[in-house]
């Protein structure tokens, strides 16, 4: 077992790691125990009672954070020429098609969100092996394959995040920066958690929400009481 640092010991001494806390209280603890000298991210991990190997139990979607994420996202739009001006006017950082497809095939992935339109998905689909593992592959379920390019760009810039359960049945997502006030962090976390809870697959039996933890970069995780989530 690794050695526990002095700062981690001090953080663990400020709350009961065996206890579950209401979301608002858990957020206040995170703000108190975060000692990073930079503006740390606040992350949520929710373990679900689903089998991700089965398509009818795959939990995946998107949600817009009420107070943004605190991160300036770089958005790439892969579209035909008639949609380029719409994308640029909405604030897209990169707009084009064939040149960017070639650039991505060459290994370039310096973006946070990729948005495209249905008619060019055959070209974008060829990038699946590059974009997929990085969580960048556009998908109709998350609103990143759409004819409403401008709307999708604005939503991404405003703090829309995509989430997907991993092979262990866990969804990991950043929801804010620790510099946000406690109410803003709580609002963002609640928005994500409530969305996931409402998406319980009909095929999932037994307990759906197994556990919820909130943490910041380098801080211990604080367990959240699922009953404190406002649906």
C-alpha cells in the first residue's frame, strides 16, 4: 500500500470517509479539503447497477451544465460549405471537412468536441478508430450529429458535456472548477446526476445507483447520498 501524504491525511481528517453526505454538504467538504495551487476540476463518479456489455443497459447521453464547466472548449465542425458560416457565427474554433479529415488521419486531435452533419458521416465514420478512444466521435444521441450546427456549437460552448458508462459500470465526468461557489458546483453536479438517474434502463434490475462520489483534482472522494439528488 502506498504511503499517504501529509496533505491527504489532513484532508481525510476533515470528514468521515465511511459516511454518505447530502450533495450540498459533500461539495462544501470538497472545497474545504482542496489544497491544489491551481483551479482544480470537480469530478463526479457514479457507479451504476447495469451491464454495459448489453446494448439495452448502455447509459449514454449529454447534459448542459447550468453554470458552465469553467473550461474553454475547442469545437471542430466537420460540415459541407453551406453550413460553414453558421458554424463560424456560433463560435466554432475549426470549420471544414476534407482538410480536417486528413489532418485527423494524420494524428491531430487537439479539440474537445467534434460536431458534424448526417450527410458527411460516411467520411467521419472512417475516423472512428482515432476519435472513438478519445471520446470525440460524433453521435446523434449526444446531439453532435445534427443539421442544427449553430445550436450544437452554442450548446457545447455553453457547457454541454457528454457522458457514457464505461465497461465497469461507472460514469466519470467533470462538472465544475473548485473556484465556483458551492451552490454552482451543487447545481451542476445535481443536473448531471439527476439526468443519469432518470435514464435508468428498463432492462436494469435491482439497485441502479450503487454509489456516487465527488472529488476534486488530487483530493479524496466524498460519498454522496443518492437520496439528496433533486430529480
